[in-house]
């Protein structure tokens, strides 16, 4: 498992994301793709474009075993303050993009607010971990669109309007994402086996896949990671977006 460098921690704090290469071994990538293939046989896509599955880990799951074997918690923990740990996720998102789908997102979204949790609060978390089972080496192949630095601007917006503004969807753009300066998006790139770590508040959205019909579909496994006691402190975490992270 690689060590997170001071430069990577600085990028995460300033831009809200970082891509760490060579986290998964070739064998782990192959296992992940086999699991995804079996799941898609049971719930096949109906056409081109984005197709998602949401496996829960009740009683264990091969994707939880992959998360553990790849050391994702240990790697993610290197971004957090020393007094915080990463709580084990209870589900994953299997995200696939099937070509040809020349789609460009009209804007970003923030996760976990549609629908809210049973208690009416948004389903916030600390950071997103995306395990790339296929290569994202070139753009427009199902890459994730990211608006760098928006985690800090959204945190400032919530500090002014209150953390519960995340539940007031009438104040959001169609994404949904609040009306804050976004800047220009970038597409995350890198080889298979990389892991993308992104701050919860970072503006992002799925991009299209302009490849041919016989090109490899994009496959990513997303895990929503919470730091210790995040749910009890979620209002503080979203109004002070660097609260849970080490400098």
C-alpha cells in the first residue's frame, strides 16, 4: 500500500480531491471486475450510458472483502486527523458507463441529500473513495467531472446559511448543488488500479463515454467513508470542511 505524501494531502485540502495510483494490484482489479460482471448478469443494463448498482454489505460481501484487502481504510485514514479513524462502509456503489454515450454534465451535485436519511438529515460523509477497475487514462471515457476547490466554497456557503441548507432543495441548482462559484471542471484521469479520494462537499458529476460500442465500459467502485463520530458531528463537518482532515 502506498503512503500518502504531504503534497497529496495539500492537494486534497486545497482542491478537494487526489488520485492515488497503483493502489489495487492486478489480481484485485481482476477480482473486482469479476464481481461486477456477476452482478451485472443479475441486473443488466438496459442500454448505453450510466448504470448503477448499490450492493449492501449485510452479512458480508465480496466488495467489502476487496475494500479490506486493498487497505482502503488505512489509505483514507492518512488524510484524516490522527485522532480519527475510518468507519467501515455498509454499502458500495457500482458505477458503470457504457459507450457510446457522448454526454457532458450540465452541472454538479452533492451526494446523500435526495433522499435524506430517515431522521430528515442529509446523508453526509467525510470522503468518497473511488476504485478504478478500468483505465481512465484519457478523457471522455466515463471520467468523473470535478470542480476543484468547491468543497471550500460550499463549506463557506453552509457556514453562512446553516448546515441544514443541504435539505432545502429549492435553494439548489438542478444538480442539486448550491449556487456558488464553480470555476471550470476537470476530468479525473489515471490508470486502472488507482483510487480517487474526494471530499464530501466537492462538486462532481459523471461524464459521458465517447468510445465505440465495442470499447470497454467504465467501471468504478465507490465507497462513502465516514470519520469517527461523523454522524454526530455532521453539521460541524460541513460548515468547517477541513475539520476532519490533517494539515
